[in-house]
């Protein structure tokens, strides 16, 4: 993480690791498929950049709770992505079905 912190400082970007999220990954309490499916759905709906910016910020810059589906949904709604990504929940379901087929 030292190298990451050094680069963040050099480029003047915020870096504050969401420790609760990372701990959840380590203990198996965070299902990474939630965010991967969200990213695939956002890409399919044509707004991956906005989705990525909100999730990235919550994990690496300004920690927000995103470990559970309801927390992620609340964050997306708070950032107006529910309006920008109509049908996100449906598309996440489609992405989940496609992922199970792999």
C-alpha cells in the first residue's frame, strides 16, 4: 500500500482505503460478484464510468458502506445513478444469470 499511497500523493488524488470492505473480503462476508455484476449491468446500460466512479470512490477514496446489496443500492441512489441507470437491478439479475453460465 505504500506505493499506492505514494502515487496518490504524487497525483494529488484522495486515498483512504475502505478497511471494512477489505476486511469483509478477507473473511468472505463481501461477495465481489455484487460489484462485478453491477459493473457489467452499468456497461450494458451505457453508463459504466459513472458506476465505476461511485464504487471506486467508496472503496478507495471516501469510504462508504458497500459490502451488502442494500448498502450499494443506497449509495447508487444517493449519487443519482438510479436515474442514470434505469433497470440496473434487472440488468444485475441478467448479469448474474450470465455469470452462472460461465
